[in-house]
């Protein structure tokens, strides 16, 4: 069988290095995505807390205003 033509730059070490580099890039990309997801989760939690606090504030405000209006009528 004929041997495939290989250049001096395409040996097993070079292929292994290329694969390791690709894996490293993928890991870096995944780390970046995980950090972004963490920031998104924190933003959603902050937004949830803010909405709850505003709903609580306006709910109490409505109850108090209804009590005042009811007392005046």
C-alpha cells in the first residue's frame, strides 16, 4: 500500500498539538458562556427582588390609601 504524503509539519505531534489547542479554545469558550450565564442569573434575581419590593410597596400603599379614603367617607 502506498503511504500518504505527509509534510514535515503534519506529524502526530502537530496533530496532537492542534487538537489540544482546539480543546483549550472550546474550554475557554465554555468558561466564558458559564460566566455570562452567572451574570444573567444574578441580573434575573436582582430584577425579581426589585419587582417584589415594588409590588409590596404599592400593595401597602393601596391598602393604606383605601383605609384613609374609607375613613374620610
